[in-house]
């Protein structure tokens, strides 16, 4: 519930109070006050969140109308005394007009926004350079990407070209700042090789599209729901939005200085999927919550722009996914590595000669000798009673694993190294 302070020229207060009663306002009060240009009627009304926009629409363009309300909810208690528990549990979502105004306010300052973007890029660079996942999480915490992401979704739902342009400008500026910081640090410190954390960040999963869709929906839902109706903090949702943006921005800057264009390509692909997916899911949630170009107040939007932007986001996302699944294995390496590891385990178990102890499967750097190389380091232990010598067993398992991976048509060249381990105190077989 929101507490609205409404000021109108003297004599118009009764009209305002009548409109407020129509919208089930409680604890209604009116008084005459002295304004700068003459006497005013000051009306205080407590209105349910979802009725704020409708109340403002009914007041229309009343001459001299001034309205203000705070972003925090209030408890408006009223008789009888045994009903407060039921009254305070009536939690309604925020009004679309409040969501829209909050989006406008969230992109007000440039200095703080760029400062956080630079700080996020610096921390992401340190995390990638030192192979520290903790620092990458810290970069997500301070990354300012959630604000422009949600503003872009609001602009899409409203069909507001000006808001869309401002949000895209914030997106571009923040990502460019983070990428520039990462590239500058790599050049300044003379980085010569890609770190394991960079290699890990460049591995793209075939399920990458799920994260932006969930993040966009969760971010929009967090803004739409009342603060006391949300079990998840805004900071947690912001981390979810930045989860694949902050590390990828750092990766692009570092990889570009090393000439690792395969990593740059993977990072740029993830960024584009994130932007399109977050915007599509967030805008759909906002539209479902009532945020649209229609409305009496703030008619800045266009239904054509809204539908066009939604369709554009969907088309871009579909095109990116089509590119991903047609580009095997370049943009599916994380998923293919897991599938290959499962195939390796099955090949060893089906041999009947050994048990898998540990299976490590990963892609090496792109295009070694003109091929996509999948490196497998496998440790096995011979089954009791196996009479096959260790070198023969190693050769046989390597051949079987390579044949199995090639049969799966992963589009890679598997290089397999099998190590046969023995129990302590001797071997189980005759060499």
C-alpha cells in the first residue's frame, strides 16, 4: 500500500477525495494549506499498490495537480481492531506507473554507473588472471548491468524509443568500460597466455539460453512485486543478471590483447544471448503485469515500437541459437565436454577390462593443426583377474574411446591418453 500526497488548488480537494474513495483509499485526510501561489487543498490517501496508476489516470490532467509518494510501503490500519492481520496481508503488485517511473530514475547518474562498471571490469580481470572464482563472483556483485537490463525491458514493454535508446547507451558504455579496463590491464602487465579461468569462461553450454530467460523474468518480477511480497532481494537478482555479463566482458578484453579470437567470439556470443534473452523475458513479464504503451499519463510509448522490439529480440535470440547449434563444437564446448566424458566412462566400463577412476575431458585451444581437438586424460584400474598387459590395455582402451567419440559425430579430433593404475603391493595380473 502506498501513501499518496496530492495537492490541488483550493476547492478541488473534494473531487480528489471522491476519486480516491472510488479506488478504495483508506485513512483519507484533507486539509487546507498555504501554497506558494495561494491556498491549496492537501489530500492524503492510502491506496493499494495496483490502484495507484488507475487513481492517477482518473485524476487526469487536473490543473495544478501535484502528486508525490514514497517507494516504501505503509501499513494503513483501520477499524475494527480485530482486522489488522487481514489488512496488512493484502499485498498487491506495484502499479505499472510506479515501475515505469522507477526505471526512469534508475538511470539518472552517469558517474556512479561508469565507476561501478570500471570496478567490475577490474575485479573480473583479477579473477580471470589469478584463476579465482571468488573474485568473479565479486565482479558480478558490483556490476551495474541489472539497471540498464531492466530499463531496456521496461522500454520494450512501453514501446518508448527514448527509454530504449538510453538503456542501450548505458549497456554499451558499461560493457565498453569493462572491456577496455581488462584489455588495458593485460597490455600493461604483459600478459602472454590465456589462463585456465579464461578457458573455462569461454566454454559455452548448449543450455546457455536458459540463464538470461530466467534472469530477465526474475528481474522483472522483483520490480513488479511489492517489497514485502518478494522473498528475494534485488541484489541477488542483480547478481543473476550479471552472472554471464561481468566475466564475459573481462574475457573479451583480455582475449583480444592475446589474439585469441576464438575466446572473443565465444564471449561476444554469450553477451548477445544474454542481452536478447533478458530483454525478451523481462519485457514479457512487464507486459503481463500491465506495463504497456496504453494509459492516460506518460503517453511516451508506441504499440508498434513495443511489438517490434519484442519481435526483434525474439528473432535475434533465435538466430543466435541457430548459429550455436550449427557451429559444432565451437559454441557448444561445455556441453560436448560433459557428453564426451560420459561416453568415455561407458567405453571403459563396456570393455570389461578396467574400471574408470577419473576422467578429464576438455577442449584445447582452437584449431590446432586445423582441427578442433578434444583432449582426454583417463585413469583406469584393471579389473581383478584381467590378464591383459598394461601397455596393451592402454592401447586398446584408447582405440575404443576414440572410435566411440568419432561415432557420436561430435565434430572433433579426440586425443586420448589412458593411464593404467595398479593396486598397492603388486599387480593383479601377470605382465
